[in-house]
């Protein structure tokens, strides 16, 4: 087992969000926000029923416990509520690269800066603690919101892999790849750290 698998799952936080390694105790908290089909429109997994959620959580926890991913639960510190989840995965330590992904937020937490701050903390952990040389992201070609968000955090679009994987609705997803490199991180970090602190009000 590589050292990244051991050192990646730690608590990360700033004044806005807290990221904690996933445990079995997180099942109920995540369930309260996960049962909204719109969240999963561009996800490779659909959650339409409580049974779907239970299977999804079991698979996610199994990945985390087997060190296939380092899964984090995101808490919005302004409300004290569980907001969603995000992961490190595809950790190729010998090559100095890993992926940030498997990201989802409850509908109440979208567009409020939670995603931006969570990615900031994970990028900082990857480059400054783990020593990564490359952090990559991928998203559905059709997911304009995610693509815009990745550009807004300073990731560079690299290209599209066509027919990358099947989706629950039967189509084949074109996956767009993005990355941040270690020598780009100081500029990206500065951009993220001075990001907007005024967020959309609840219900706006």
C-alpha cells in the first residue's frame, strides 16, 4: 500500500467547510441530502430510491476502506449541515498524480461556494502534503456547470475522450479532462484563496 493511501484521509478544514474521512456513521447524514434525482443527472450512478442509496453508500464505503479512494464527507460550517462528498481516487503515487472527483452536493449547497472551498482544501492537501505533481479532474461533456466550475478554480481543460463510459440512461459519455500541475498551484492557490466570500443566501 502506498503512503498516499495512508496519509490522504485526514480532516481538512477552513472557516467555510470541513472535510472528514468517510465512516459508517455518515450513512444517515448523507442520506438526508442524497435522495434528489437531479443531483445524479451526470453521475455514473443513479439514486432514485432509498435502496439505490444504500447500495451506493455501501460501495463507496468499501472503496474507501480498501484504499481505492480516499472519500471525504463535506460539512458546511456556516450551517453545520452535511453538504455532500468528494474523493481522491486513481492515486498513481509512483507517477505523482491523482484525481479529485466523485463529487456531489445536496441541492441546498450548490452555488454557495462549498464546492470551490472543498476543492481548494483537497488541492492544497494533494500538492503541499502528499507531494502530488499533477491533479486531474474529469466530467461529462454535457455538464456545463461542472465544466465552468473547473475552469473557475484554475484547472486547465486538456481534451475530450469520446465514448468514455456508459451512463445509466444508456448513452455513452464523452469525458472532458482537466488538470492542475504542481508548478501552477501557487497561482491557482492564490486565486482560490481570494475567492468570493459572499455566498447566495438560503433559498435564493
